[in-house]
């Protein structure tokens, strides 16, 4: 029993990383109909930025603001810095290509992805970097036979809070309605007086920013970061996005959490080496039987 | 024209001469680079079939490449089968593999297809690493693969490999160019440009999508074979997502559906990183940046395909008409006309009959228990306010939607639930409310879509240019020219459809529908967007058609002048229900119809 | 028409580049083929650094052939067989005297074929697959690193013989190296299994690049092993140890020679890294030879760290072996160098000890020892 519970908890933790990254994919897809292949690399960039802040002059930030303060500083720094990179990316690489259709956009996104990955390598070097143990809290909370580390609890709470806020903003506020309207029909939204430019700016800030934050959390949780890690997480989160239903924010969250669980239980009860094969098989099966993802809405093609 | 032709031939000759001479004044390193250029050109061309010609979003193409390479490696190392024999076998296996894995997912569109192909690519790579049945050698891969040889002549040096791959490439290019300019290549392009319009023109979507995957995979399999025999080792780290992305970039850099473009793209992808070897650590950084820049400044690719149809012996319009007539109007159909005069069953009088047709979307009932009858040789109109379910009726009849209940009979045959291309090939052609042309194709090519299902040449005959295929092509082009003429678009044959003004686009769509010599023509608001004069012309045109060919027409129209002017029978619908039908003047005065349009008078 | 010129331009580029490779005669050029970009870029970077440090050491000692300059020509193979073939062909066309490289057996394979065909000596530094030397007769291929089987055998004998472990768990990461060692360890274990003195309770792979291994570790915990051998690399090893200990796996952890280094300690955290064992050739940190000390000193000076994996040091050794051969042969004539590498290596001291090769080209006399991580994060020979 406790094993299953532990697996569940681990699945949810890794799932919340996926969910946070998937949100960025989904939001960007909503406004631009673009699979942003560079998104995983923004996540990696976030974890490198957080790392840099935390080790900066021998952990000065953590010493000044305490353990949790240092963490908060790293998270916020990555949030804003990666958000700005996201906006820059949209301006430089996507906006000028957008009018030419979707396929050139995809190539542009692949280009940005290659560029970012190699930029990280050029700046921080190809070596693996490790978040120092001294900047991360390491308590374990035990309730009888049930254990949870403070970092795990922190990640779960923070990502759920973030998702709730986002859910509220997108589903319940006027601004959220404007975002959803833009996602549904950009031209119509423009005609109704929605500032699509502003929405796009917001999305390209928030999506990458959340990914960057997830990068820092990931670095703190596992401590080890590398410049190639973006691709793996990017692919998984993208899978999660499609699994839930692309362009739909609650669906991205659900897809992320679900994928985390599928991976955990797949590795535990089927085979560790084959688990990604099963993950992709499940994805393909779902798409065959529910082509719009689990809770994506069916959009009938206008004939 | 002729001068240009000569000059491009001269340049082609120079390029070939340079390629031939190249290995003799270069070193092995650049010869090997040129070899891989050739392999990537093959791969680029193979993906170009899927992504470029057919517009299928394939980001897992390395899987097919891997299958070819591993089949070669396994069969050569285990059973000693010579590499050269394995070329067709690798192609076959990769093709079969593609057929098996893509047939359940071929209906997916755009990004969903993209993620599934990524998934397939990853599954294949992971499976290779996990060494199923001890066949793939796990992460180490398979070593000790032999070299290709033709009798005593072994391909074992860099120079020989260079010629080997480029000769194969030349053959492949020749085949692909022919395929591109055939019924098959056009069918793929129609799918890329507008799937629904293609389907309604009689193209079997599923079949041609699968065909493009299978052919693309087979070609990638050939590339895999060549790759394996050159390196003498295959290992999973060659067939990564990165490799698939690179192939994707090759096609996009060159230009969708452009054969020289794909080759140029392959050249850039292989040569670019080599030139930048000097800055080792940063070369991929530059590469990523260059991809973005290329898409900003040349989004259509560096060498996009120029569309032009080679017209064999252009005849004068009259001559063409002479020639086309007997073909365009099918002889067999005269029997139907004759029987009109005699004793006939109701199905012979009514070309289309629907029986209690019902269509729902979720909870919304769009059409309810509709009985519709279209008289043979007559013009029948459906009128009704917006949202009455008129277009839905068309979509059900033409097979785009499957009805919830009820039947559709065409010429007495139950065609309920038939796929659109099947419906089209039975003799129903249609136009759309919002014009659906193939915007990136020329007018002639647009019209030739309607002829697709009346042609029969396939891959082999197209590549071999058999006599029957040449004749068929000639017939198709001339028929298309005839209809172009007939609809008043003469002289626009090589113009891209998207460059036409609105009114001409409507005519082009009509020409496309007519070119298939339909028995029933379904027109969805043919006069919308036309001015009075144009509407008038259209009416005359339609009435003339009825006299000239054995044709029945079903149309949706809001323009009452047109409806009342040419219809033999009018059906009025409101809220999915037929509220009245009869001769035009009866309907014109029918109180329920007036009520539906104007609201109930208090 | 414009586009046709574009095509010509590409061809022109070929011609230009081909012509540009005119060799300069003066310095002796030695090629280094390594993954400078791609997934294993950090290995490539360290190999390059190590070779440069070794070069500095050689020059400090007066150089070779009366102080002729040595130039290292780096070729990136991006850890991919295609790039490897091109990198090899490029080094061949640049007429280097001999080549050091490369990292990864499946990447080394096509390159070794090209060097063989071009009659160029190639000393591998990070390609340990047995079949690289045993499946095919290669006259020009050598390697300074050990082979998978030596390490695998060492582990099995040590675990059953010295540690008296009965329940043995082996884990790898499906990379060529880790799988090779794991397979060889399993093979060597077979006789103990047959004799019934040991049991292989766990044999499975993780996916490199992943970060959460709790499911497989939970499975491992169920099997209750006496010793747990992981043959993969340190980024995963660090995570495995930490996550495993947190899950309550208490048995000794033994890493292969790529699993444990400074970064491993950082990732696992010292509290968990302490007491971890590793199967390892004598390490430079452990070797008391002046060469090893000087190497580490210089490396630290230049890069403020030491190599985090064993392979770069073998790249340095490969350079030492090559310069030794050139010096002894008196020229860069390949056949003469070959003769020295085959028979005249007596007295050639590398950073990891004396260097000599078997007739197949494998390093002679590679021995393994068991090392342990101390409470300070250092690695010392393990005394049970």
C-alpha cells in the first residue's frame, strides 16, 4: 500500500513538472497554433538561471535571505528572466514568420531550440551542473509509514497553486475570456476589440516563465542539470499537452499529471527500459480513439 | 521559352559535369561530405513526398530510415545476403512498416499526426536500443556490414560510394519528377492544398495519404541501406528525433514539394556544419540561428517549385472541342435519356432521392426526416433562411457527414454513408459555399482534379511513362483546357488559383466540378458574390449545360431571381424540416415559406 | 535561373574548401576526434583539455624529435556515427600523423574503419566494447582504456569473492559502455550462479537523461540485494544513490568507473555518497607517480577542476603513447610508429601507469581496484 502511495506521490511530482511545461505549450499553441519546440530549452534555461543565482558569489543570496528566501529569489528570477526571453523569442523568431504559415514556424521553432540548447552549452559549458545541497531544504516529513520530503511538498503545493491561479484567471476573468477568445478565433477577437498583440505578449511571457520556474524546481529537486535536458522534458510535456487536449489549459494540467503517473507506474510495473515505448503507445491509442485528447473539445471543420 | 530551356539545359549539363569531375580534384573528406549530401538528398526527397507533396506533418521520418538500415544490417550479417539485393528489400520492408504503423493513424490531422509520428520515431529508436529478440544489437548496434558489389566490381572506396549514391539519386530524381507530374503527384498536391475539396473531387484521401507514406518510407529505406553499407555499422544514435527534425528542415529549407529544393536543402544541412567546423563549439549555435533567419527571409524555401504544366501539342480551342466532346459526354448515358421517354421507374426519373434523412450534431437536430427528390435532367433548388440545414443536406448527400438515420439513393442505388470520393466517382460533383480551390496549384491542375477518378495510371505507369499514361495525361490536359475555355477562363491555364479574382475563382470551381462529367451537379450558393450581370450569365450557362449534357442540378440559392428563373422544382426548408415544395411560382406564393423568411404576421 | 546559380555556388564551395586543405609541413599534427557538441559534449571538452595538458607536459620535458612543435587538430564527431565518419575522413585529409579518438564504441567503429583503410594509427580513449578489437582484425587501432570484460569480471569476482555477496543486483543505462560492462559482469557471474553461491536478483536498465528513478528503485528494493552495481554514468548514478537511499535501500552501492567522481558526490550529496564503492583502474588521484601529480596540478591550474570521468585521462595517455612512438621511430612514418607501438613501448610511462599494447591493440596490464568515497568526498582504495 505504502509503495503505491509513494509511487503516486512521485508520479504527481514529476507530473507537476510536466504540467507546468505543458501549460506553456498549450497557451502558445492556443494563440499561435504553433508547437513551440523551443519550450523545453526555455525550461532548461530556467534551471540554469536559477542555478547561477543560487551559486552566485558562494551562495550569497541564500545567506542573505535564508534558505526559503533564496529559493524564492531563484524562482522569481527565473520566472521573469525566462519570461523576457520568451517575449524576445516571439518578437525575433516567430512574429516575422507567422504570416508565412505554420510549417515555416515549426522550422523556426526548431531553429530556436537548437540555438538555445547550444547557447546554454556555450555559456555554462557542456558539463553537468549540480545545485549545491546547501541551498535546498532537505527535511523529511513522516506521518507514520508515509514519508514526503519538504521539497516534494513544496513543489506539489506551489505548482498546484500556480495552476489554480492560472485556471481562475483564464476561466473566470474577463482577461481570461479574451485569451480564450483569441485562441478560438484571432480575427474575430480583433474585430471585437481585443488587443491580440497584448494577449500574445502576455502568453509568450507567462508560458516560458512558468517553464523557467519549473526548471528551477526541477533543479532543486533532482539537483543535477544539463544543457540537453530540455529536449527530454519538452517532448514529454508536449506529449502531455496532446494527451490532455491541446489549446485547453485545464487539459494541459490533467495531461501532465496523468503522464507523470503513467510513467511512474509503467516503470514500476511493466519495465523501466520499455516504459517510454508504452507512454508513446498510450498516446497513439488515445489519439486514435479520441483524436482531440482526453478533454479537448471537438471542433467540427466548417465545410 | 526555347532559349530559356536551352540555357537551363546548359546549366544542368555544367552541374553534371562538375559533379562528375568533382572527386578528381578533391580529397576524400569532401568526397565523403558529398556522399552524405547524396544520402541526405535521398532522405530529403523521401520526406518531401510525405511532407512536401502531400502536406503530412511527419516528424518521425528517421524511423523508416532506421528500418531500412537495420533490415540491411541484420539480413546481411546474419544470412550474408548481398547488399545490392537488399536495396529493394529494405525499401519493401520500410514501406510495409510504414503501411502498418500509419494506417491506423492516417486520419489524424496536422499537429496530431505530428506528435504521433514523433512517437513512432521514438518507439522505433527505443526498441532498437532495447534489443528485441537479440536482433538489433542494442545500443552498440550491428557491426560488420558488407559493402555493395556488382559482380566483381565492389563499391568500397569513397569515390565509388560517391558515384554509387549519386547515380541512385539520379535515377530516383528521374522517377520522382515523373511521379510529380502525374495523376499521383497531383492527387498528393490536392490533398495538401485542401483535403475536403480533394475528397469531393473523387480522390481517395486515405489511399493516397498511405501511398505517400509508403513510397516515402520505401525511399528512406533505400537511403538506410546505402548508409549502412557505407558506415558498415548501424546504431540507434543515428536515428534520433534530431535526425527527423533535420530532414524536416531539409524539405522546408528547399521549399515544399520542390525536388531541386530538397536537394539544395540537403546540401545546406550537410555542408553548412562542415564549413563551420572551424568554430567547433558554436557551429550548432550558428546553425540554429541560420534556420530562423532562413524562415524569416525565405519562408517558402530557397528553391520553391515552379508550377507549370507541359502542354503536349497545344491545339486550337475548336479542335480541342472536337476531340473532347465524345469523351466528356459519356456514351453510356444516352440510354438513360432514351428511357426517359418510355416507361420508367421512379428512380430513373429521379436521379437523387433521400428517405427520411436525419442529421444531428450533439443535441442539435440540423436536418429532420427530410424526403428530397431531384428530378432527372432538371434543376432543383433548395431555399430557406440561414441555419435551415441546407448545406448539411449537401454534406450528407456527398458523404462528408454520415446521417444519423435515413437513406440516400442515387440512381436507385443506396449510397448512404459512402465516402465522399466514392460518391464523387459515382457521378456527383459539387461546389462549396466558401470557395474551396487548390490555391497553390494552377487553374489547369485545379480542373484536372475532377478528372482524377476517371484516370487510371498508377505509380509504375507514371514512372515508366507508358504509352497509355502519356495518352491519358494528354486527354486530361485537353479536357481541362476545354472546360477552362467553356467557363470563360481561357488563357488563365497556368495562373495559380489563388491569384484569380473572386468571380473567376467561382467559375474555376464550377469548371472543376463539371470536368468530372457528373450526372448530378450540386451547387452551394453559386451566385453569392456575383453581380447581376454575372448571375445572369451563370443562369444561361447552367441552362445551356442542361441542354448539352445529361445533367441534373441541385442548388442552394438565396437569389430568388435565379431560383425562380431556372428551377424546375423548389424545396423550401426551415429549421431542418421541409416546409414546402413545388414549382417555383407555387413556392413563391406559399404562405409558410413567406413566414419562414419574414416571420409570422400577427 | 538564379537558383541554378545557387547550386553552382554550392559546388563552388566544395571546390574552394577542398583546395583550402593544403598541409603545412612544420609542426607534427596529431588529430583528436572527440564529441565537442551533442549529448556527450562534456566528455569531448575534457578530452580536449586533457590532451592539451598532456601536450604541455611533453613540451616541458623537452618535446620530441628534438623539440619539434606538436599541433593538436580537433575534429568534432558529435557522438554520432555519420559525423564520426566525416571527422575521421577530415583528419585523414588533413594528413595528421596519427589520431586520438574517439569516445563511444559505436561512434568509434566507422571511424576506425576509415583510419584502417587510410593506414592511419588511431588510439581510442573512451571506446571499451570488446568487439572493437576482437570482432575484426584492425592493424592500426589501439586503445589506452580498458575493455568492458575486464571491469565486469573484476566486479563479479570481487562481489562474490571478497564482499561475500549472495544476492547481486546489476543496473545499466543502455548506453554502449554501461551495457557492455553489465553484460560482461553477468557473464562472469555465471559460474557462481551455476555453483549456487550467488544469485542475480536484479538486472535491468534505466533511461539516461531521466531524473526520477523511484519506480525501478522500488523494484530493486523488493529484491533485497546484498550489493548493487550500476555501470552507467555519474549524472544518473548520483540521482540513483540519493533516491535509492531515500527509499531505504541500504546495501553497498558499487559504481562502474564512469559513475563516481566529484559531480557524483555533488548530485548524490555527501551524506549518501560516502561509502559508495567503484570499480576503477588506478586513478590519477591515487597514483603516486610524479606524472600523475603533475597532470592533475596542471589541469587544476588551467581549468580549476579535475576531469570528472576516467576517459579524458586515457586521451592524455594516448597522446603520450603517440609522441613516444614518434620519438622512438624518429619520424612520423606510420609503419615505423606501428612497430614501436607493437614492440617498443617498454619504459613508456603514461598518467595511468605504464602503457603497452597487446597484439590486438588492447591496453596491456589494465588492473582494476575497488575504490571508496570518503567522508570528505575523496576516493581512496577500499580496504574492507
